[in-house]
C-alpha cells in the first residue's frame, strides 16, 4: 500500500502549495509522509528516478518530480534506462538542438 | 441536428517546448499546425470535442476512468509541476457536454462525468496554443485512458467515436462541431528503448487512418501498439476521432516528423468530413443501429 503513498506524494507536487512546501523544507515534507517505508523515503530524498522506475511508478509522476528539480527528459531517460541516450535513438530526419 | 464540420488528429508532446534550436522538421510541423488552425477557423465550429488523455493531472490511482467527459463552463490549465504549459484557459460548452454525456450513456458508454475543477494538461494546452490559443472555440474535453493500463481496446475506442457521431449529429442544439484528437505517435519516455522513435509504426498508423476503411486499425492489439513505445498507446485517442469520421472518407497527412529532440514521432492528420455516413450502414463494433 505504501507504493500508493509514494505515487501520491509525487502527484501532490502538481499542487503549487504542496510544491512550495516541498521546496521550502524537503526533509520536513518527506518526514510528514508517514505511510512510506524507509526505502521510499530514501528514494524521495535522493530523487532516485531509477528506483522509482523499478518500483513501477508511472512515468508521468516521475516526470513531475523531475520537473520540480529541473531534471530534463533526457536525464530521466538515462536514469531509468541505465544507459546513455545516443546509444539507442534512431536517427530520424533529426532536429538537432 | 448538428453537423461535423472538421476533424483532425495531432501530436501533443510537451517536449516540443524544449527544442532549443528548431530545425526544418519543426518548421514543417509548425506549418501543418498552421494549416489545421486555418481549417478549423474556416469551418467555424461552435465547439470542438477534444479527445486526449490525462497524464495524472486530474485522475490518480484512486480513480482512473476509462472514459470521462468534462461538463464545465471553463477549464484551467493543469500545473504539471511547472505552472502549466500554456498561459491561458479553455472555455467549455456545457450544453454540448451535457448532451454528449447523456447521449453516450444512452448508447452504452458509461462515462465518468467531471463537473468540477477539471484541469486540462499539455495534451490539450499544447495543441490548442498552436491552433489559436484563446481564439480556439469552446471545448468539450473527452478523456480516454491511454495513459495507464488496462486501457480500452481500439475497437472500443472506435465504437465510442461512432457513438459520439450519432449523438452529436442528432443533437437538437443545431451546432457546428469539430473533432480534435491529440497524442502519439511513437514515443518511449523511460526505461528500455528510451527516446526511440518508430517510424515504421508511425507510418503504419497514418497510412491506415488516412484511407477509407480505417476501422482496420481496430484489429491492433496492445502488443501492436507497443511497437511504437509505451506511450504510443495514445493512438487510441486518434482512433476515437477516426470512429467519428467513419470508414468512408479520405484523410490527409499534413505532416509527419520524427522529432528526436521532442522524443516523439509527430503527426498531423486532417480528415475530409464532407461525406456523412449513415448510421444504419456503418454502425459497428458494439454500437447498435437504431430500430
């Protein structure tokens, strides 16, 4: 059941007030999530996107946390796939930034 | 009676906003959105039914409806952790939403009705900002769970589209309405295959949907959809729109661009809606013809 609360914590970051509370004092925010296991608190504390992916957290909730931390989509991809992006991207008429 | 005056599908990747140096592909895509904007404006719809999926902005693990409809006068933009992807709002058409919701229940689709503070995320905000922004007509948001499994089958999505057509065409509101589906095409945003764009998949989808007989796509299974990556399931949104249009008309791919910087195969497809199929000859996939 604590998986639900882990997801819930990420979902709540869509709320500007909850997000402000998270940004103001992350430790306090995380400590307040009483239903989480120690591992889940660590995941949040360390913004461990790879572990969230392994736990099955939906990508769109991972994305919310990533955006709050200004982590780009590519970094999310690297973290969750365990390898660098360029190795598996199909070259496809490419937009090059 | 009401009249379908325009129908189209397009991608909605928020990563579009992150392209630092837009290239030729993005320029071609932008031109296609512009064509679509002109087409919708010329058609002068009173409202647009926008078919998309919620990305955990309204719905959560407590309740994730398979199909839902917004029945509000106005919709704000979802925050999405960044304060929203569009600095605007959406006007609703409550009368049309109510009529559609009631009619769809009559047709056997037990939608979740969202009367309250529904927010619309990038799936609507991004395309609408490209298609007229605040000048865009009022919307009727129709949500399809193409986000989180189990998801509705493409056959069910097609049937929903057919039912939308029957209900709105018969609506006494005497309105002109348009359809817009957003999402897809291929994209994989995490894990194995991250960032891959499946051009073959994308061209298969576009090839099937632009031609008469497009219902053939409903034979695709979830496994077939995964050829385009986990998030290619959003093609289901397009299939609802295709169902509204029916089998008998043509379509035109205005653009297809595999934008690697947007991590997405991006497509814009417009349907010819001049031929109005009769219910008695085209009802299928679980939507019964009237006696």
